[in-house]
């Protein structure tokens, strides 16, 4: 579990298709890279400047898509490697996060951004570890 | 195929969970009513006042969730039965639409609403039928 590296996070470009009345935006297909299985899809809103950190899943593979606004993600692994990704409408990609990687995220757009997670297992508190936001120091404001 | 009735559309209430920094909003779990299989998840934006109509899937079961704004849906079946549903933040439910039902929708909130579909098969144009918006008369403006 501890040996997983932030290098294993997958970045997959997604299509936004221009349609009269409102665009269609791809998220994930069962045949896509990063798809493992379907357990649950849910949304997490993140207000401008708000930070949700830190969390690590022991079993769940996460597929993150941001169809509204923009979100800064910070990842770190137990080897001490760190990785940042900013995704949203201007960089419309999917992030696939294997289990074992710590992550936190911050909203970059007012009033809020919307994150969707398509996960391979349903929510289960028993497979989630938490750290308080100040248990891993990251200069969020500095980095925008 | 033609015999499916609009009465078969399933309405499932969803939870919005208050979280500091931004709420978590359920969409669909693999164990939920209405879940058949996972083929694809995608988004469709719908601008205020815009109408996307009419479409019928011959194979796909649709699971519609509106995490941004509000959307008016109109459904009809070949028996001539019609049904309306307005869903969104103020009525946060999931609609499950079996194959064989015609549908169209209209955006009710500025600048746009966001519809997510979690479908049991990936997108396949061969299983989709279309009618032009004026091929089935519905007084959209009248009904808001």
C-alpha cells in the first residue's frame, strides 16, 4: 500500500463537444483508461479558497472530473514525493488516483467549483484515512 | 420496445450532505434502485431557456442527476401518455428512464444548468432515435 507513487496518477484528456443550447462534456466510459469498476458517482462542491485536506483511500480508485470551475489538487506519497494538478474547464482532463495516495484540494473559482468522483467501490469510511490540514504543510496560497 | 410507459420512470431522492468548504451531493451507487450497469457518465449543459428535444434510446437506461441549476424534463410514450419532471438543487432527485421513452429538456436557470447522465452502455448513435423539436408539440414556455 505505502509503495504507490504519485507518478501513477493518470491524466486523461476529455472532449467538450459544442452543442446548440449547451455543450456535452465527456467524463468516463467503461472502456476508458483508468476505469476499474463502478461503485459510486458523487459530487463535491468546493468554494473559492476553501481547502479540503487530507485524505487517503486504502482501497478506492478515484476518477476526478471538474465540469464547473477549476480545482487545485495536491498529492503526496509515503516516499515523500509531491505532485500538483489544476483541472477544470480550461484544462478539461480526468485524473485517476490509485489507492494509497494522500490528496487535498482547493477551489479556484467563485462561487464554487464542482468535482465529480466516479469510484470503483461505494463510499466506505473504513477504507479512508484522514490527516488534519496542518498535518502536512503545503503553501496553498503561494501556489495559485 | 413501444410498450414501455412513462409510469416506469423512477424518481429517487438523493442526499446533499453539508460539508465545510462545499457540500457533498450523492448521485448513484452500484447498489441503488435504477442502477443496471455502468457504460458511461457524461455531462450536458443546458442554457437558460434552451431546449434539447426529442430523443429516444432503444437500449440505454438513463440515470439523470442535475447538480447545478434546474431542468424541466418532458417525457412521452407511444401510448400517448406524457409526464413532466423538474429536477435540480431544489428537488435533488435522480430520474431513471428505461429505454423506449421519448424525452426533451429545457434549462430553467441562468447562465446554465448541468445534467449528468450515468448510462448502462456507452454512447452509440445506432440506438438513438431523434425527432425535431416541432415534431411533438409541447408548450414549453407555458408550463414553467
